[in-house]
């Protein structure tokens, strides 16, 4: 039995942190399957994930091989049996789309060639450049139904309820991605007919004409023809409306697949994958990732469906780690509250050898996500392989810089992942019960990321929104908060729920000139009810359909005098702060920032509104200098937020804790040099006031008040325990050495630590012992003797 509850996955009454690896049976010789499975398991994994490519199993229409009759590597049944025999869970991903670097992305080529009427169309009524199908076309759904009938018949006996390994079932893959990356939505006749029905259901005659300024009797032409190349008069409105429709369209497609699988006996939770990380030179960024979240916003509301991110950050650096933090926050913002944060494609390599991914990238990215509350990780890929029968999009080889090469050789980052996997096993029971400690919230407005399509009329609006969110949010305020160890979570401002100041005392809201009336009113009510709103860098004055709406501006009651481009400002006494854009306000009371020119215009102020407070920060800026980060500390303090953490060096710190005091501290050093600091939390010195050394590009996960075995618990420890072995009355705890003198305090009425040449033991009380180890080894072991 599997349950999704309180941010955890519970399997057979045990809370589990999923730690898996993608292993494609169809790319590995059948005789090597068991060995590869065992190698993944040896890395600490408890789950195997695999795509099941339709194109590989149904080479000719109507001829489906899932048992290896035509090629041993098509024997899905045996592969699932081996996963079960090795005691691992399994995530199956049978498409119909799998991407997976496969020709036509996993949909059989015969389908695209034989049924062109079911392929997506461009606005020029041509075949979509990616050859993506039209998701809800009846011919496509008919063929998918037959594929699901066959593949689910193989999977169903291996479900958890049948004592098998399958605990999760993914529906399609990266829905909507092809449309976004080509700026070409689907204009297939079947899709546009659905769009017409959507408009007729949503709008009255009068509302339709007021919104689009087109006669209602032209609604068919409007939704089937005029939508393809809009005129300026309704371009903004239809771009917005077609985006809203596509969210519903994608939801209908995923619901259809879910229902089809359920009727065929699939009774485990379902997974939907979110796309969006992209390459910039040799780094990758996640600033586009929320576009995928926006596209799948309605799909996230489907019952028993887990939203799972594709996380490909490349070599994680100080300059891009905020993208992972925001991906975590915004994904959680749109999930139903019971589901865990989960990445079904967590970077395990890269299709190309450029950029060359470093072991430290896998280490830091994994640590950062677990620190932010991720309770499910699946490395893609975990093993390289070979593309049989020319199904490979990039040729025969599929190495992927994976931890295991196509020959099964272990690459350097295998050992990194193995250490993390083994450490998670030691702490799993406690770790999954803890949650991130959060200081504040950032508002996630999905419509600001509904920017996947544009035309000549709407491009300027899209460019403005995209520039603002990347510069002022990602490289600005969000980066400033996290760098100052002010930890935030995301909140979906488009949710049906009100913004409750009891649950969200402070809210940071990136804003543009555009914001729908419903959201403006929601922020007004938040202020009225006592919330503290930090809004930046502009006051909205139009809806997302580009028509005037000044609800929020009128409520604030401050006149906007204009804007200045690229200048310097004095912000709460910090002079000469560079800003790319400044909004100018006519107000004196509460002002705390001014432009540095002859006009000295107010660009930031605070004002009591209702029972709450608004802090309006009208300076749009990218944080390029240290003094700019000081501005964030001041902004936070104005709303009553101060970091709980005090350090002597710049490090990223995050905390997971529970109501019983079980706590994990995560320390991350993204720089190329070691750092030294003590750690003070809420005014209290931790770990005995120890001075920590954090090596270059590394991290630590440190426990406080965590049970280890029986009544043995660790009050605190400076090293990472990755193995617990008990043989009779003896116990051994192995840990990774990072400090010159590692220090642990244990508590137990049964287990007493033994001194050695490198280990000193001090009895602090009847049941408490302090253990100090001085060693130059990479790993050490603490030995215990039972007193019973």
C-alpha cells in the first residue's frame, strides 16, 4: 500500500525518501540487467526508474513485443521481475511520449507518417517543426489506448498491491515543452474546435465582445482562424486566453491518460514531469523552468498526481544555485499540499560531454534539494547504454556522462552519489519527518510565466516580463534573500485559497505593470487582514490582457510620477546603489530610498494599509555588488525578518526540523576555496561552538537530536555518518572526515563508545558521551560496546 501524506511517500506503513536512478533496460544488454540493477542499488538507491518507449516496442502498427520475442532487450516483463527480485521500487514511464533522446520522442514513426491529420499544426497549417502530435486528437487517443492496453497488462502484475516493485506510473512526459521551445502552439483542427468550446463555455455574448472586441457571431472564425495570426486590437487578449485554454487542454490530456491507466488496473500514484532548465554557454539556468510549471498548472490539480521537476543545472555555481532554490519553491507552490517535493529527472549527467560535469555538481545539487525539503530524487541517467535498432536521436551511443558507463564502469560521481545514498539510509526515518524551516514566502504568479508564445504585437510585453523576472527576481531579490540566509518558500497567488497572514506573515511579490484584477484584489485583502507585503519593482496598472486595471494602485493611494532608467540611488543610508530601473513616487511619509540626482525622487516607501503594511521597493536591480545585498537585509528587517543564522563566512545554510526537535543543518560552500565559521542559530552557539572548516565546493548535513539505533541517538555531530553496523553486542558507526577533530555527542543507556588511538571519550552524564576523533583518514569508525 502506498500513501501520499504530509509531504512524504509512505510505502507499507513506512515513510520513504525515494533515492533512485534511471536505468533503461532497452539500452543495456539483457544479460547485464541484473548487474546494472545491483550497481544502482550499491549506490544507496531504493528505486529504479525507466522509460518504456512505445516506438521500441511497436515497430509496426499492431505488432507489439513487450516480452522479448523479437529482441531480448524488449523483455520488459523480465526486467520488472529482476527489479523486484533485487528488492527495489520502480517508477515506470510508458509515455506515450518519453523524449529520452529517442527518435520522434518515443511516439512510433509509423503513426506520424500514417496519420498526419493527428500531428500538431503551425499557424501556417504546416506540420509542427517537432512533429509533436495533437494531444487530444481522437486518432492519437485511439492508438494510445491500444498501447496502454498492452503495456499496462505487463505492468499490472508488478504493482505494489500485487507484491511487485512498481510504486509510481508517469503519464506522458514534459507536456507542452515542444510548443514552448518553438513558439508554436498546436493549431490542429481538433485543438481549435476544443478552444471554441472552451470560449463558448466561459464567455457570455457581452463578455466575449468586451474582452476581444470581436462580434460574438464570429466566435467560430475567431477561435479557428483569427487565433493563428491575431490583429493588434485583440492580440494581447487572445494570447492570454489561448494560454489559459492550453493549461486546460494539457490537463484534459493527462486526465485522459490517467483514466485509461486506471481502467487497466493501475492503482499507484501518477507522476507528471515539468520541463524548463536551459543552457547558457557552459552554465545552465532554471529561470525558464516556471514556464513548464505554468503550462501544467491545471494538471497539478488532478487527484493522485505528483508533479515532478526535471532538474538540469549543469555545474552548480554561486551564480546559478538560486535557480534550484526557486524551482523547489515554485514547484511546491503549485503542488497539492500532501505531496512531497520530487524530481523524477534529477541531473545524473548530460547528453553531451560539454559542459563537463564535475562530481561536486552532483554533490551540491543533491544536498541543496534535500535541504529544501525534497523527499524524492531520481537521477537521470544513472547508466549509459546503446540505442538498438536506430532509435537514438543522437546516434548509437547513449553515455550521458552517467555515473555508470555503458560498460558498467563507475565514474567519479558514482562515489559522490553513493555516499549521499548511504547517509540518507542512516537518517531516513528522521529525515523524511523533518521539514524546511522557513523565514518568509515569495509569491509565485504563474501568469508571469505564461510567456511561451508571442507575436509581433505581444513580444514587447513578453520580453518586459521575462527580463524583469530574470533580473529583478532571480538575479535580484531572491538571490539577495538566500545569500543572506533568509530562507523562503513559494506561495501560489493564483490558488483559490486566500493569503492568510497567520500562515504567510510576510510576502515578497515580484510585480510588473500587468496583474489581473483578481490577484490585485487578493493582495489588497492580504494587506487588509494584516499581511506584510514587500512588492517590487513596480505597481501594476493593467491586466494580463493589457487593459487598464488600477485596483491595487488606487488602494495604495500613492501617485506614480514616472520612471527613470539606469541610475544610482541611496537606499536607507546606503549610497551609490546602482539600479537598472526606478519607479518614482509622490510621497514623503515612510520614504526610505531616493534617486541620486538633482530631483532626489522617492523610489521606495513603507505604508500602513488596513491591518498590514506595504513595503514598496521601486528599484529594479540585479545584484552585482556586495553592498546591494545589504539592501535586502534592510528590506527584510523592515518587515520583521532577520536571518536566524550568524556566520563568520559566506555559506548557504538551510535547516530541516520537526516538532520533536529532530534537526538537520545543511551547510553549502559553492566557492572554490575553503571557508571557516562557527554556527549560531537563533542566538545560540551550535555544535559546542566548534569552528567548522567547509572545503571548497562541498557541503555538510549535520544532525541534532537524531535517533540512530534503538535508544542510541546523536545529540550533535560534525561528521556525516554513512554506515551503521551491528554485530551482536558491538556497534560500528562509519563517517566521512572533514574536520581536523571531529566531535560527536551521543546519548544511550545501552551503547558506550570505545576510545582508541584516534578517539577520546568523555562521559558527560550517565547516558551521554562526547567523542572526539583526530584523524587524517578520509573515513573513520566509532566503535561501541553494549552494556546489556
